């Protein structure tokens, strides 16, 4: 580990950073928690500005950071609270578009003096009248940032197209959930228990994880589930997550008699994956480095994913890839995998090798810190 003193050269005080988090999906929130722990261990002062519920879930103060409650809205009170914290910072780092917009408003005239880093974890999806507004806000954020770190090459290219002055690839490591929990669970003990709880004894268990929003492709998943009803035994599809489409999806499941269970938000996703037979990612357009894909490969769970670009960059040949939005292709790929134990085992082996190529948490922190050092290094006297 890099000694703390290496970041306070010549008697300079420690680097003071502010991490700005919006509502925070699981990936960006876990990344900020991991980043805070790594930076604090290297002698950097970290203040995390995030809603109180994010602190309760991710325990930023437990990582050695200070936490300041800043609501996820962009109203004047939220911006003023964030402005007060950023006033004493050497560098501000925002995660996601909404958090980045609040940081832009809070920095105001300080943007030219305070380095401003933005990490893009994925695209923001919007429909209807909100879509043009979000595109305008995205351009404003990208042009305001000193450096944009994109979690995938696609996000880096998008940042450049939107006017980013300096956009770089900054892959985000998957934080180890077991280090934040009481301890890792024994898969041999938890697997039958979880399968019994979900009603998947004696039948294949398929799982997907993610918010119940339109861009996730749950409609495609339900279309595919119609084909799986003809299998014997019929697989159970479990969807872990919450969101605005829950009522609509539940009605369709009941009306069509689909073998799908919506189980809500869970804090035992790793155990759920260890109990499953296949992981499903029905749509991955512009979603960045999928947490589900990474956890599936780490767990040794075969993955069927719909997507191109960033998902191919992430998993390579270690997953069964189908065209996004193609329910028939998704259904056929699942049926083929369930009937081919050798193919499932090959995907497990490839997944283990692919996961070994991803950056570790230490490597992610080191890359971010190198960007911080570059942006805050005093100018030479001569």
C-alpha cells in the first residue's frame, strides 16, 4: 500500500477531495465506498456528499470518510449545501449525470480553479419530453469537467462527442460484497435454502438483477419466458429489483401465467447468484460495466446477455450473447444452455479467466489517484 506521506510532499497538507453521489445505483454507490476506503488509506481526505439513505446502506464513514447529507434533488437548498462543502476542496469528483449536474451548479465560478472529475458509469435513459433536456444537461456536464472517466470505451466516446475536453477510460472494479457483510456465506448450505425459499426445488433457476425500468428489457424477458413454459420441468425466472414498472410487469405475469417471480430489492445478491443455474441480462444498451455480469462471472454462473459494445468489451467470449431486444434469441439460448452441461462448464471456465483480467479495487483507486495527482500537482516554478 502506498504510504500516506507520499501524497503530502514537502509538508503540504493532505489532498482534500469531495465525492458527489446522486441517488446512486448499486454500482456507483459501491464504487464510491470502495474509492473512499482506498483514498483514505493513502492519506487523502474524503468527504462523500450523498443522501442519508446511501450512507446507511454503504457506510462511507465506516471507510474513514466524512459524510454530508445532500438530497438527490437539484433545488437551491441542495446546491447550497453542496457548495459549502466544495468550497474547501482541492478536487471535486462526481459520479453519474445527476450528481455531476449538481456539482457543476455548486462549483459555479470555481470550476476553473477547482479540478472537477466526472465518472460516467452508464448512460442516463429518458423517454418523451425529458430526453432532449437530458441531452442538453449531459453536454453541459461533459464540457464543464476537467477530466471525464468513462467506465467503458463507449462512454468515453460519448463523452468526447458531447464536448469533453479530456475523456479517458476508467474501468470500475467490482467491490467485494463479502468485505462489507458479516462474512461470506457457504454456498453448499445456502443454495438449497434459497432455492426452497424461491420455489425452485427440482427445476432450473434463472435470475436477473436490476431496477424495474423500461430500458432494462424486462418486457423482452417476459416474452422469452412464454417459450420456457413448454420445458419440463419449467424453469423459474426470478427478478431481483424494484422500480416503476413493478405493477405493469406483475399484471402481465399473472395474466399470461408466466413462470416469473418479482422478489424485490435484495441484499443477498451474491447468494442468489450462487444458487442459480443461469444469469440473464436481457438488455444492456449503454449501461456501462454491468454489476450483474461481473458478479455472475466471479460466481461461476453462466450468463446469457443481450447487448453489444460495452458488454462485449466486458465479458468477451465468456457469456452467451444474443441480439438486444430479441426475445426469441434469448429464449433459444437459454433452452440450449439448460440442455448442454458441457457448454455451461466451458462458460464457467471462461468466466473465471475473463474476471481475472478486470481491474482490482486497488488498481482502480491507483488510477483515480494518479488523475488527482496530475490535476492538483503544483505548477513548476521555472
